[in-house]
């Protein structure tokens, strides 16, 4: 499964409201992770957009200083229209799986796609290949 990246304009055409579905408060806990995500965000004006397997659109970016909740780090938000419910957790997890695979492959080093898939299979999260 691969990430279907879309441009900002396409994301903005589909939905208007963003709701956080993932927060990583320690972006620098692994320097290669921070370097990779920072580089990718800079290439894309500070925000990445992708379409999940379900068709939902997601935005990835750093939480800006001065967040009302005092949060810092990187967030993934689902974009929805006013009045629509976000998908159930399992659907969101499946949508995020391709993002995690992209992230791990991009970071490289001691983090491997095989290890991610094995861990995901052990914990039975939606997305990784079934263990045989």
C-alpha cells in the first residue's frame, strides 16, 4: 500500500474542517525522524496532504507555538466537512498505515518496514500484512 499524496488545493476542495487523529509530541526523540519529517514539511510549505484508503483526506504538520492546549509536536488531522462525522477508529488506523510505511521507509536506519509490519501484525492493527 502506498500513500496517495495530494496538493493543498485538492485537499481544500474536498473538506473544510480539520480534526486531530494523531499527535507525536516528541518529534526529536529520534534525530533521523525529526530530520526527515522536517525536510519533507519544508519542501511542502509546512503541510503534507494525503488521501487514505477510505477516501478521507488527511493533513500532516507541526503544531504551531501558542496552541491553545499547550501541545507541541507533529499532528495528523483528518479533513471533514461541517456536519459530517469522522470515520471510525479502525478506518482511520487503516488510512494511517500507508503514512507510517512511508515515514519508516523515509527515515531508514534502524527503523525498517519489515519491523513495522511485524509489530503491526502482532498488535493486530489495521493495515499490516497478516502474519503467517
